[in-house]
């Protein structure tokens, strides 16, 4: 009989704690967090470090939907834990919620430098959303260093917000660090042209055109440069090819 009572007590305490937590959810977030911390740490015997480890395993295994639901609960229980928030941000990015995920990572990293790998994921998400001014804010506290992608995204963001001369510096650095593709040549060419050096822009625009004959924006940029340099026949030829 006593063992039966112990068994009931064993299950009753967690039930009471969860019931009280559910009730407190509607009245006080702090009380709810306290109850749930008690449940996780005292009843289930899981420290925050253990829970973070399990959450990271889900991320590594690409179980993003499951992880999102788990993190939604954990961030309510541990609202001060920045690592949970960063992981939640990464998970949201993986689920296609780029803007929301990037903003969550930035808010959790406020006042500190962001590690390069995390910075690259965050800035890439902002770039995909064309949040150029937000990217500039990120680089007030972080340095693109020698990362070709970070230099490219920073350079593009400078260009898109009117910082043409500065954008050339970072775009050329990205090119030197191994960034490839027609886009980087196109942006360097446009930035040089906007900075008043049309002649210097020409090799980059011609290279961009050779790498992508189908993008009309590249064609228009090259034709415009030809016109500014007095090469009207070359400009007309480009425009005829675009219309085709």
C-alpha cells in the first residue's frame, strides 16, 4: 500500500506542476517560466545545457519543424538565454522565414560581435530580403574580414544605398577573395560608373555581359557606358540584341 501511494505521488507532482504552469500562462509569463523550469530541471532532470544540446542535435539532423515547436516553448521558459534565440533564428531561416529569423539573431546578439559562420547566415538572409540598410547596421559592429560573401553583400548594400565609391572597395575585395559570377562584375561596373569613372567600369561590365547574355539589366548598363564614352554603334548593337 505505501508503495502504491509513492507511485501516485510520483505522477501527481508533475501533473500538478504542469497544471499550475498552464494556469499561470494566462496570468504571468514569469510565473509560467518558473513552473516550467521546475518541471524541466527538477522533474525531468534536464538542465538548460542538456536541452540546448538536444536542440542543436535536432538542427544538425534537419528536423526544423520539430525544433521550431520545441524552441518556442524553451524561449518562453528561458527568455534570457541568447543561445536559444539564435538557434530559433537559424531554424526560422531554414524554414524560409528569412526576415524573422535574421532579426531574432540580431536581437539576441545585440552589443556583441557575431561569429563569422552565424554572421554569414544572417547577412545572407537579409540580402535575400533586400534589407540593405539593415546589413549596413550589422557591419557597424561586425567586420566582413576576408570572407568573399560578406564583402560582396556589404558592397552591394553600400551600392544600393548610394555609397558607390565605398562599395567598389568591398566588391573588389570580394572578387580578390574568390567571389565569382556575373553579378559581382556588374555591381563593380555600375559602382565605378556611378562614381564617375565610366572608362574603368567598362571591363567589368563587358565581363558581366560575357558571363550572362540573357540579363537585360547587364545589357542596359553596358550600353549606357558605351554611350557615355561615345561608342554609339556598340551601344546600339547591345540594345538590338536586348530587344531580340
